[in-house]
């Protein structure tokens, strides 16, 4: 590293970090964005092959640069990765790749960031590590028969990536539903768990602008309904969009109760049935992990205690891109810019 001391260091170069960089550039802040990936957009490239965003292109742009696609089209993961790379180039954002943060700690005059490429000092730090820090798999999965192939949805690529005569997808959120439907074309497939609520297709296809306005402006922590929805999202995952359980049934996927444990090396359901499977895809979501931040920043949920991304007890520490940080769209590409603008405005006013 040629320079070790910065005004602001942004940790993470996906949509949250790049949006934050856009606004930092506007206030002429001295900043650096660091990311552990080898290319900008890697967090999207690593996801399964057929993944598409469930929001149309007109709602997938970052600040200052609309997503370059036909209105109503849902971008693929590769298109999104390419867009993020172009975004960084368009606004000449200073991104340092291949740099994983090992530890973030507070010093007398700012912060110390220990990375795989050495040490950085910063007056302020903005953490933009996203909504999916660590894949979650129940502890009892370790008791399953060793012959059962197990992968988390974050490691799933396509049906050809693992052989199996029948597959159980655990988790009935959007990822689980989409993966189960795709697998059903090549093998007997089951899905377990309670489905999350489904947003009707006509709202996203034919009333898209109104729908986006509503979820972006009404479902926030500033409204009673938004605060209620936030609790459900934090605990149970986001709603089904673009796919529904009618699609699951049409694909011939068998719906089972949730998996509650293991018996005799096989998955046991909540109704005490034991089922025989050759592979399991754990679409069980993610859990937060901020243990690398050597400061008291999290609450009982494991997420940082903030006011719209501003740390409640650590001056100069900020967060962007967290699950329902301010609203339902905080964790989405098209919604993260609002939070980035709010955080950078606060940071700029405290210079």
C-alpha cells in the first residue's frame, strides 16, 4: 500500500460500497474502497448460474447511472456484475481489490484496519459488507449421513454441479423456491419450510412504479407498518417476488413441513416423519458476523446498533447496505443509494 492514512475507508466494493463512493466523491472526501474480491462484481458472479434480479432494470441503478437495459427486463447476475464494474470506472472510484479485512479497531485519532495487504489508518470507516455475511446451516446438519451431499444455496451453481437421485431444498424463501423449481426439471425435488409472503406478479409487472414507490417510501422504520415488516424480514426473510408457491406446485416439487432435526442420519420433519434424500440444498439464509470489528457495535440480533447507518456509540463509524437499514429496499441495488446519501451527508457535516 503506497498510502496508509485516509480520511475515510469504505469496506466492501459491491453496490453499497460503490454508492457510498459516489457520494464521497461528490463531497471531495479523501477515501479508499477496499474489497477482498479479485474483480468488482465478484459477489454477484459467485451466485448460481441462472440467477436473475427480481426487480426490473429501471429499479436496479445506482446513483448517477441508470442500469442500461430495456425497461421491465430483469438483469442477470453477470449483467449486474458488469454494471458494477462499469460504475466504478465511470466515476473513477478508488477501489483496491484482493484486500480482505482481518480486524477493525478504534485508535485515539480514528481507526486501524488490519488487512491481508497490510495496515490502514482512517479518520472514518463505512462498513458496506452487505446483507449476506455468513451462510447459515443448522448445527444438526453435522449429524446427517455422510453420504448425503450438502451445500448451502450460496454455493449452488446449477443442477449439473452435483449428482443426486432426489434432492431436498430446505427453506422456502425466494432462493429456495427458485432453486427447487430449477432442480425439479432433472430430478425428484422436495422443499421444506413455511413460504414467505408472495408479492402478486401484477404489482411488479404492471404497477411497477407505484409498487416500488410504496415499498421504498412506506415500508421504512419511520412508519408503523414498516417497523412491523422489518421485524418479520429480520426473523423470517424477504417476500417471494417473481415466483410463487403456485410455480412450485406446477413444477411438481413436493412441499414438506420444516426440517426439525436428524434421526438415524436422515432429515426429520416437524411432523416426525423421516425422509430419505441423496442431497440437500440449505436455502436457510445468512447470519450476521461482525466479530472482526473489535468494538461493541451489535445488538441482540447480531446486527450493528445504528440510527440509519450511523453508529450509536462509535463516532466516525458508519454502515451502508444492511438488511432493512432504513427500509425494505435498503438491501436492494436500487434502494441502497438513499442510505449511502444519508450516511455521507452526516459524515460530511461532521468534518
